[in-house]
C-alpha cells in the first residue's frame, strides 16, 4: 500500500479478534487488568497491522518436551464481525440487501486483507459474487443519476436536455427492483468506500457521455 493512502491506513486500523498463545507480562490492561500479566488464551481486539505482525512472528522458544509447541506464534486471530457467518449468509441470500457500510466503511479492503492472511475459499467466492452483483446495481443507479431519465434529478425537474427525458424509464431503468427512491437510496447509503469510488466513476462517465452527445447534436 502507499504510505499516504488514507483508505489503506484506515483499513489497517480495523480491529480483529485475537487470542494470545503465550503469557505476556504487563499487558493485562488489554484485558482490563492493569498491572497484571496477559494470560495465554486471553481474547482481545487488535488492529490488523499489529495482529498481522504478531501472528507471523514467533516466540523463538524451544520446547524440548514437546517440539510441536516450539516457536509458536504470539497470537491467533479470527475473522472480524464484519465478515462473520451472519453477514456471509445474508450476502449469499441477496448481496444487494446488505448495507456493507454498516459492517465496515472499508468492507472490501478489510475482506481482501483478511483473505491474504488466511485461506477462506468460501468467503472469497461469496465476496466475488457480491461485488459483481452490487457493481451492476451501482452502475445502474449511477446511470440514472448522471444520465437523466428516471433519475434522482428528474424528480426535481432536471431530467435531461429541455426536460424531454423526464419520466421516461428504459428497460435498463426497470432492471432493478430497488427503484430510485426508498430502498434504492438505502442501497446507495450502504456502499463501502470501494463502491462509492465505483459509483463516482460511473456517474462521471455517464455525465461526460451525455454532455458529449448533446454537443454532437448541436453541431
């Protein structure tokens, strides 16, 4: 990641549930026990950047009685609640119905980072399907907003050049069962940062294409 990438920095600051595998002196405050040793088996939430380093590093200790326990990692970690089973099952049922931003503002970046740290084939498949399904929905809403027709602007009287396109919904406009208000607006509010960037790009592209077509017609 770029050192100056704010989204990457915020993603690395997301906390995930971790379990310590060793006793650590003077870290009891992480488990609400200041001044005490953090015991092996204690579960605490740590930012990804720290959890990653502790999970990859090892103690370097050698257990002569049980070699399998030698040089074990400081911690193990689990998937964060944003990628928990309830969320995954909801995404399987209908990806468009889940407000990803409520789970994490950097949902896809968080998921990508977690999959780099652990093998989660099922999660990978679900997220791939989720992104494709929601991307199509995002592009549809971006076209409505940026290109007139049954757009948000159209409800306010914008609706394209001379207002001629106002109220005329195309087949693509009707492809979504979310509509342009109500559930549709809830869907847009639930976009994570990757999806918001996608929406802005699609919106700007649609707007630029519309302006180009209008300029061509004037010639």
